[in-house]
C-alpha cells in the first residue's frame, strides 16, 4: 500500500494532496494539463522535495518532514517512466535497459539476466541489438518500461505513457500496456489527462484539479457522480455545483447553482435527489447543503420561443458555441449527425450544453449569438450531495 501526503508550494499554485494506492493495482491520477499530476510523481520519486508530508510504501517510510526522513531518489525502489521515454538513441535496446543496472555496478551476468527478464515481460525478446530509431513508438515505450522493471521496483510511476503516440498507435498500445501491467502485480501510479486511459487502466481513479484532489473512486463513481467540471466534460455531461434551497416529497430538490458552487445567488434547478431513488428512508438534505446536479445534453430540448411545456426547468440564453459532432455510426447518414449547443443563460452559472440532431439545428437556425429557450424535466436531472 502506498500512502502519500504531499504539501508544497509551486510557482503557480499550492499542491496539497493525500491519497492511498492499493498494492499490486494500478491507480490513475487524472487531470488536465497543469493540474499538478507530474509534480506528484516527481515528489514521490524524490526528484522534488515537498515542504511537508509523508511518503510510505508497504510500511517503509521514504519521506517524513516531521521526522526529518528523506531517502534519496536512487535508494527508493521506485521505477519511473518519463513522458518522452528518455531513451539513449546511440545505445542498443539492451544497453538502454541495462543503464540503471550498470549505474549500480551490478555484475554482468546479473545484468544479462535482469535485462532478458524485463524484455520478456514487455514482449521485446529478440530486440536487444536494435536502436531506438529502429523501433515504433509503442516499442520505444516498452523499452522505457523494461528499463524501469529491470530495477525490480516496488512502485512503478508512469507519466502520460501514451501521450507521445499518434492516435492509431495509442489505441494499439493502450491494450498492450494494460496486459503488461496486469501481469506485473506491481503497485502502479499512472498519470494521464485522457479519460479513456483512466477507464482502461484505473483500478482506482484520483482526479486532481489545481493541486487539489477533488474526487477519488472507481469508474462508476466518476461516471455517475462527477465532482469537477473537467470530469463532467470528459464524460459528456452538464455539471452544476451549488447549494440546496429546498426539497419536496423527499425526492425533488431545488438547487441554486453558480460558477463557484457557493449558491448564494444564481439560477435555480429542480432535480431528482439521487439518494431517494435507491433509499426512501434517507433524510432529505438541509437547506444550504452543498449539492451537485448532472444533466445529459441529449435530454435538453431547444425552442425558438417560450415553450408550453411541463418541464420544470426552462432557461433563456445566448448560444456561445455550436459544435457539429457528425453521425454516431457509419450506418447513420450525415443528416442524422449530432450538434452540441452551449448556451449561456446566467453569467454566474456554467453554460448549459444541449445535444440535438442536425435536422433540429437546421430547423431552429442555431448559430452563435442567437438567443434560445432550453428546457428539461426535473426527472432528467440528477442531484446528489
């Protein structure tokens, strides 16, 4: 089990994060560029030193600010695979993998054994004498992983392992890497900004935003209850953050939403309280309690004039973006494609994104700068605290 408590000030923000990673599993650190993900890896590896904190792996302490413990990077049993792999172009695959072992002044026979085992683990046996320039991007990545594995690490740190690959290669390597990690039984922390990578690799997923851990859970937790706009956008949902105003019938609540989630002013949204769908005995949240609301863009209907509708959420605003997605599948014609429309209905709240067909977009003459009505039922909005 990896236990990490990291607290340090960087040039752009204050990184303060505490988390655990299960032994023998892959934990994914997910976040957009600049969130502090790679910094976390460098702090764990000892390449950076936090101002305060604690790092322990399987009850062995590698850093503790209060007890003045600081194990240097070369003495930590951690394998680090950098984003750009950092392979030596003039060295063979064998020598690249053996580099760290030679730095430890290991015997030649032991080096040959370890390099052979590492290359076998990543399916590169027989490639020993090739140079990095003779390898594909996916093969270069596996050489970098083999170099880390040759050191027999107890913790494997992977920094954006697929970001240097083109789209087609990434698709192939993603499943290859997942198979490799599944066979290793090494505690692994993988950094990515791609939601699909988090789903493929993550036994547990940590969401980092501006140096803070905003959510931790499995795939289902993130998909059903996103707590950051970044995750909501990745999975294609509208997310609103605010405060409970009131609840009726222990099922439908009114949430006042705003851009910062304070909920002191802003637009009110009526939504089904998710807890009561599965547990009718659960008490209703109190007024002022923090709450989130998610709305599927496909459940939103657009109107050119005020609709005569039973929907309990109707808003009027300016279209600020029109994005054509194209058809969902090859069987659909271009006329059946989808269009995403972002509407600013309240400057104090995030935009509302609706998804309609190409035909509807054409009929409504949707375009940036146009004002339009958008509505959705309370039953189409999920609230949770």
